C-alpha cells in the first residue's frame, strides 16, 4: 500500500489533515522534528519520521514509497524575522517539492495561506484567488514568504509536479499547540490586548480546512489554488462575539493605526512580551476578507457554521489553561476602560463638529 506523507503532521492543520486521511483509509506517514510537540498525534496510527525540510537527505528518506504528499509544515509567527520565514517557508518548500518531483509523487497538496492572495484591495469588499498579489508594499515577512512559496510550487508544477494549492484563512479550533492563528483568542481571554485597530479577518474551522485538503487532493486541478474561508469579521464584531461566548469583556481601546504603532513602540522595550507588536498591528489593520466560491463550486467544499470554531477555540484554551475558565465576566483593567470611554467621547464630539 502506497504511503501518504504529511509534513508538519504534529501541528495544528497537519494533525487534523492526518486524522482525516486516516479516516479515509490512507497509510499515513508524518514528518516531525526532534523537538516537536507530539500531543496532537496521540492515539493516531501514523508512522512518524524525523525530518528537517532543509535537509535534503532527510527529505529523500521521508519520501520513500510516497505517492501523495500534503505539505502542512511552516512558520506562521508574524514576529519572526524575514530570514526565518524565507528559510522555512520558501527554501523548505523548494527542497521538498524538488525532491517530490524526483521521487515521482503522484499528487501534492500545498498548504499556502490567505496571505499569498493578499488583503482585499481597492473598491473590492472581498478578494478571491484571481486577485493579483500587491501586498509586498506592506513589508510583512510572512505575507511575502507565503507568496514566494506558492511561486516555488508553481515553478515545479511547470516541470511536472502535480501540485494543488489550498489557501486557508485564519484557522480556529482545537489543537493549536504552537499558538499560531488562535493566539488572538488566547490573548483575548487573558485580557492581553491593550488596544486594537480597524481591520477585517476571515475565520475558518480547522476541521473544514482538513476536509478542503482532501477534496483538493481528490478533485483539485493541478496548478490551481483554492481559498478555504468562512465568515468575514470586523475586529469589532469578532471581539464582540468572543466576549459574548466567553463572558470576557472585549478590549476597550480602539486606536487609529499610527497611534497604535506609537503605543507598541513605547511598550516594546518593557520587560516581557509586549501585548501588541508593531508588525501585528500593521497586519491587523488590513482587510483580510475573502470569498470561497471557487472551492465550493469546483471542489464541492462546504464549511460548517462559523460560530462553532469560536466556541471550540475558547473551550480548548479553557481546558488547557483552567484559570481562563474562572475569568468569565472579567472586565478590562480600569485604566483601559477609562481610556476607551474618553476616546469614544472625543470621537463623538469631533463627528458633531465636522
């Protein structure tokens, strides 16, 4: 029986893809690193192989006997350096895809990101796969690296690699052990978002993303990409819904982007990890709003109710950090509430004057 390889199988998306493949009946092998946290693989009948994607010899060994490849490994932290993003997300993808071509892998599904499409631009309220990439001007290393990684996939597709690309949006749900896309929920529950800006995000459940991977494998067209997203949220709406579900009061201070960046620069030299980071604010202020018509029509993909993944993410963090469960009803610090009220009053006054 041929092998299906999942890179990053112990991670958030990778572990859910692994579980879905096992349910499909595949013989699954997953790559892990020496220091990988393996809790997401507990109880799963998947072969584990230690593999650094920057090591060609290890990649070649991992690909022995493989006919299907799901590339789910990657670096997602916005705070990571450009060098780190390009080394892991671009160079790692290049090595993997080149070796997969040599190994004669029959099907490759590359986990890209909404970032490779870029935010909705111009007068468009939402973006789709046809949008030209123009997000390089924002100077976000993760965004640039994911775009370049897609370029590597398409370059190898031109040489015969049968690769299909999926672009999940912000993935919520259980199992984000590295606190990547769900970190915003954890910070919300811990009341560690001192200020935020206007922005829009699209949220999708991790189980729906895994289902989209399998449909891309079964029905996707080589060289094509498919956005996997669900509900578009303004940050105001997202925080309101998280607050309603969790009982934690939403952040009180909403600032224009320049003021928020100035605050981040003041906080960053202080001891500990700052509650907000300049590059995260720049990303947060963009319109990451999408439509997934192509995946629905061409793959037959159908995501579930959008609120379920919010509830699951909150419940998962409560299970992992029981102290969060005791914070239901907790309010934001008094200083932040007073600041937020003052800003709202000033905004209302200015609107009447103008």
